[in-house]
C-alpha cells in the first residue's frame, strides 16, 4: 500500500486545509432570520395528534454524506494530485556545432556523382550534411554560408529541422562567386565564443582556396585557437575527371584535376592550429565516411541527466465529484416530484 502511495504528490497541498470549511460555516454562522406569518392555535396543546405533528419522520442522511464526499473529491482534484515515477536517465549533449558551407561558383562542378547520377558538389554536400544534422539531436547546430561574403544563415539552435531546411534551400552564388574562408571562420568564432569553451566545434567545408574576404585563414585559425574553437576542415572535389572532346565525343577527351584550386595545405594548417583534423572527400562515399568520423570524434553523449515521468491524476476525483453532484441533483428532483405527487 505504501509503495503505491510512494510516488503520489500534490502541486497545491495546502488546498486540503479547506476540508473542514463547510462544517466551520455551519458551526459558527448565524441561522437565517426567517420572518413568516404563523397561525395562532390556542387549543394546540389539547389536540390528540400533537405527537405526530411535532415528530416528523427522520430523513435519510445519504444526501448529506454524498455532499460531503463530493466536497472532499473537489478539493482533492484542486490540490493537483499526480504520480511521479522513478528517475530515468537521459543522455544529454552539450556540443555547439557550427557548419560553414562553401557556396562559391566552383561548387556547381559535377565531378561527384550522387547515387549513380550526375550532381553538383553542393547537391552531394546537402545530401550528406543534412543526414549529419539529423543525427545531432540534442546539440545546438548553426549554419554559416560563404562565398565572396560570409553570412550567418542560422544561429546556434536546437531546432535542427530548420537548419537542415535552410541548408537545402541554399543555392550556388547567393553569397558571391569567390571564396572567403577566413571571413567564414571569423563569423563562426564570433558565434561560438558565447558558448562554453569545451563545446565549441566548427566544421568548414570548401572546394577551393581563399580568394576573398578581409581576414586571412591562418589569422582566423589563430583567433579560433585563442577562443577554444576546434575546427574540422573538409576539402571536397574529385582529383580526376574526363572532359569530353569536340561536340561531346570521346575524341580529344582530356583528364583534368577539377580540384586543382583546393588549398589543402591551408586547410590542414587550420585544423592543426585549432586541434581539429583535415579530411579529403574525393567522392560522395568518402564525404559520408568523413562526417561519420567527425560524429565519432565529437560524441553526442556527454553526460547523464535524469527526469521523473509525471502523470496527472486530478481528473479521477474531479470525475467522481461530478458524478456525485449529478446523483444528488437526481435525488432532489426525485424527492420533489414524489412530494408533489403525494400532495396532489
């Protein structure tokens, strides 16, 4: 019995102090002053039916008992009874991950097939990074898009669905045709510096080198290192592709390196300075593997938190109180109709 009551709590337990209120009102309030006309009967004491007239049949105490029970149930419901379960452990994440994605003109290159079909580099990035975002439940995720300029598209938020939608809606060239890697890092550090130091993570994805912006990538990396921001850099783009010859035929076709402009040295140095790691994605599959590795390097489960499941119980006493009130009303109507019928 005590085990069953162990998890029972009340949100407003002081409400139960009102239980004796009806009795106190009955006990200490003055009777109503009824002034009614009366018939004077001088010979009343000589009537033979005196006893029967002054001793009416005792009434049933059932309505009074039902009314008291309904009052108790109403107060019990108002007190907010609830059942609180045993503590349940939940994994809690604390990573603040800011994604910086290159939208420069070179991201329209179609050297990374996606599921067997031709696709731009940005299409492949959207497919892989969207799945990475979906796996960051419980983390704050932000999005920086950069080209000639760097823009904060989504501040750090738990609403990962919105971040993923904003990434899916991004298009090549909206930030300009060039590549401002340093400015993208600076924009990201500005957002992450407000967060706890051991939770600042940035993932920078680009397919070129720094060709725009006011801040050099190395200076930006130094700034990130001072602010405790870990940067993982990803260089995307195939190392070889065949360019068709005249009129799209194989005659005169050439093998070219579509990633010749990728500055791997700078990306590696950015990662080294900030304690991160540089990854090279030459295909869609490699890019998927890279984000899987990053997810393992930045585990989502950092600590344990607990919560106790709560179930409201007020509707049970409230429902029974309404049932008793309906029963009392029915009894009163029945008694009134019976009395009226008897007088007729």
